[in-house]
C-alpha cells in the first residue's frame, strides 16, 4: 500500500465528486501525512481489515488519527465549536466518563478531533469508546474506530438489529466482560465515552437513556461529564457512509460524581439515567432534547436531581 492509495481511500469517504475540490483535499492530505513509512501504511491496512474481529479492547492507530485530524480540518465548517472546555481540567487530573447523546457513527471521531484541535491531545489520546458490533461492519466505520481506543460491546437486545442481534444470555455474558474491561481502562488512566441511548437517534432528538448504562457508573469514584452533540447527523447522515461538510457543536457540562448520582436516585437505574439524560439535554439546542426537553412531562424528579448535582 502507498500513501497515494491511502489518500485515494480517504477521498472515497467524501461526499463530493467535484474534481477541483478533490484535488484540494488530496493536496491537503499529502501535506498533512508527510513522510509515512511502508510499515505504517501496512499496519493501518491490516488494522482496517481486522478491527473488531474479536470482542474486547482495541487500541487506536496513530496513522488513522493523523488522517482523521486532516479530514476534520476540511469537513468541519467555520463556526464548529467545543464549549465547556473549562471542565476538561478534571480529565487532566484523572480518568473521567463522558456520557453523550448519539447522532452519527462519526460522533466519537468528531469529539476526538475537537479535543485535539483545542489543545487537549492528552485527553484525546486516552479516549476509549464503547462501540457496538455495527461500528466494525464496514471499511469506513472500521477506519473510524481506529482513531481512539474502543471496546467492542454487545448492543442492548431491544435496540439491536441485523447483525447486532444476539441472545440475551450472550449479551449478559459479554456485558459483564465489558464492565471488567472498563474498570481496567480506567485504572490505566483512560477516559470513557458512552452513548447513553444505545443507538443513534434517527430523528436527531434524544431517545430515553438505557438503564443498563448505569452499570458503568457504579464505581463511587467515577466522575461523569455530560456531553451534548449537535450537527453531526449531517456529517454522516443515516443511510450513508460519506462525510459531508457541516457545522457542529459539542458542549461539555459540569462534572458530578457517580456516587452522588447513585445516592440521590437511591440506586434506581432508570432514574439515574434520566438524570444523565436531562444533564445532556441541557447542553443541547432545544430541538435536539427530545424526551428530555424541559417542556416534556415525566422527568420532573430527574430534573430536580440534576439541579442538585449541579449545585453541589
């Protein structure tokens, strides 16, 4: 594999056929990649073919991250922003858990690129993402998964479809193994990113957060940072595997301890995750808040607890 072949593959990910634009992108990627060794290229090619073949933890690939950063410079329009960066100081003191809404297969890549662009490479390089089986089913998605550490984990049986469907017993077994891996990555200093809805929203508005996600918050030292993502549904639209130019907005919320969340919710897992859902929704434009919109009935207790957590 050559640098030219790698760039050709990257160009195939873009939703444009304009010759002038493609020539501009090619020149940009050539400058960004610089001197790449044959061993680096072959290593990336091998990882792109095999990523996600096994359950468990998968390391990031340095060359994939470089290419991803270069592509982000081209597809993220001016005005794209990362807000609430003052809360990232917590991630420089120790492991944190980002809990986010989910709009696109590109969400984790988007967040990693914004961290890198804003000078938080030390945080971006320690990112570990919980990823369902579908993330590893296509070349574009496998490449995307190599831009950070990932843990291949089974999708919730009520959110799974197609190749992601598994028996409840197998899901339970692998979920237990995932919790063990999460604890290990935290001990090593990684920052966990979990999408609380269990699958992408097809309407761009929030769906109910899954109660099973709360099991990643049982450690009393877990520090939670809510993360609101908006605009990425246009970056890689549902039903496509191409990158579109768009403006995105990611906002980080004030951190709170899993211990405090657990205590205030008396261990009720759905309530815990509804509190998290409210905390994420408050970092989103109104049209993205979905079931956690401030005018939606049914989450009054969760809103009250979210207010308490922010006040402490």
